[in-house]
């Protein structure tokens, strides 16, 4: 339907809008609560150079990432704007506060 550069530009634009909206409505994240909530996340996102199984994806290290980006990404997974079955399923179980807390945890540390 769209060629790759067009698709990439559309996704980037949508993520940019999500970041802007998220910044306006962001819940205040608590890194300590996020540490507890992020236990499952660490199983993939804290392993250097980790790849998950079929289809193979390089799992990004998210420790030290900007909280706003993490909130936007998790929100996009929760709404289906970004697609990865595992991430979609995990994000759908999170509240806005959970997402803010997890983002605060990962942005405050180099996990």
C-alpha cells in the first residue's frame, strides 16, 4: 500500500503527535513503582544484543531512554499504532499510570 519511506514518515509523524499529546496528558511517573512493574520488561529489554524468536526482532535496550518516548511507544503499542504481538499484549494490560511509572524507571537507569 505504501512504500517503505512513506510508511516510515507516516509512523514518525504519528509518533511525534503521540509524543505531543502524551506530554500534555502525561501522568507523573514514579520510578520505584516502575521498577516493580517492569520486572517482566527486564526479561527481554535488559539483555544486551537480545533477539526474540520467530519472527526475529532485535530487542532494544530501553534503559536511559527519554521517558516521553517510552510513554509514546507503549501507548502506541497499547492502541495498536505500533505492532508487535508481544508488546501489544503487554501494553494492553497497562494503565496510563503503569506506563508512566515504567517509563520513569527505565529513563532513570541504564538497564
